[in-house]
């Protein structure tokens, strides 16, 4: 009868190493999941910031282009405006196929 008691104790002692390995595996996967979620949030924030920066760039670019056009028109009649255009070499590029009109300084 002693042999029967020993055989029942043996499988129980094998459970703890398996539980430990499974626990470690779950812990590693949990850490990786948290890391992935944080990276995804960072990518989302970066994408949002980039979209806002592009919007600001378009606004500034449009206003600068309008300002340059006004300055070029004004330079036809005003000597001070003509001096500014000449000094900073402001000119309007001819639009190319598919490209927006741009001003160069």
C-alpha cells in the first residue's frame, strides 16, 4: 500500500514546474502585449501630429503664396515693393503639369 501512496505523489510534484513555466510564459506575453499597445498609441499620436503639421504647412504655404502674388502685383506700381522683389529675388514659377503654383525666395 505504500507503493500506491508514492505513485499519487509523483504526478503532483510535476505540476508545479509546469505551472511555473506557464506563468512565466503568460507574464512574458503580457509584457509584450503592453509594449505593443504603447507603441500603437505612440504611432497614433505621431500620425495625428503629422496630420496637424501638414494642415498648418498648407495654410502657411497658401498665405505665403498669396502674399508673394500681392507683392508682385504691387511691385508694378510701387518702387518700395519693387525693391523688395528685386532684393529677395521673388519670382513666380510657371505651373507644371500636376504641380501647384509655388513662389521662390
